[in-house]
C-alpha cells in the first residue's frame, strides 16, 4: 500500500476515534461552532469555516487538522 | 476484503452515522466529517468548506437537486478524490450554499457501489467493506 495512503488512513482513523469519544463534550460546549481538532484536542474555535480554515492554513500544522461543524441534537431531525 | 470500521457518534444521547474521511481539494488532502446518508444521491458539502480551503467550487457543473421540502437547491458538481479508510477513489462531490442541513453528507454516487456499507446501530458501528 502507498505510504501516503496508509499515513492518511491512520490520521483519519485517529480523528474518527477522537470524535467518537468527545462528540458529546463538543455538542455541550460548542454547539453550531466550527472547531479545528489536532493532536487530540480542540485547537481553534470559530463561527464559520472560513475563519477556521484561515487559521489552519496560517498555522500549517501536520497532519492537517480536522475542521468540524459541531451539530446540535436538533440537527439530526433535519436529515431525511 | 478490507473492512473499515467507524463508530457512531453520540449527539445528546442519539447516535449519528458520522465518519471521518479525506477529500482532496486542489493539491491538499483535508480530513472532513460526513454524515452517511443513503437518501442523498450525491456526496454534498457546504460551499463554506470549499471556500475555506480555497477551492473554486463555482467552476463545477451546475445541477439542481430536490430536497425534503420539495424545493430545489443549486449544487456545483466536481469529480474529486476521496479517501475512506485506505481506499482512495474518484467521486462526484457537490457543493452548495443552500444545503439546508447542518451536516456534510456522504451520498450514494461513486460510494455505495464501491463499498458494502452496514449500519450496525445496535453495536454502534458502521462498516465499509470493499
């Protein structure tokens, strides 16, 4: 397997595991906010993707942080 | 056959089939959280994601998709690389400024034919098998 693909898969899995462990905490603390997650912690909080990605690009962190809009419970009712 | 396993994400006690995948915008791979939605024809992302990443989504093919209330929303379609687990593949991905839901959606086109996807909510697991 391509090394880049394998590294990316590990990073994605790590982010996914972190979200599974911390989603409730995110929903309680940052509903509807956009957060950047890196190295097992929230490293930036914003109101919109634009400002969070701007920060992410400025910081040039590796691996690329996960930018995630935190849902509210009510948001689950909007999915068909 | 590789099987990629994801945990459901709890949202105030309710379980959401959200997974983290990769998407290549320009020359950069971005991790992104998406709600796995068998009711969505296409993978649909908020235009704000593309704007934030500096990707000009407006160059994509314009289509109009009907949503739950019967109205149509404009969507710009692109062929983009996605990564789920260790699988990289091209997929039709749409961007819209009027998505109408809070989540980015992982839809059927280019995805559901590639994986056998099992929603095992009782075990709080989603599996993608190639």
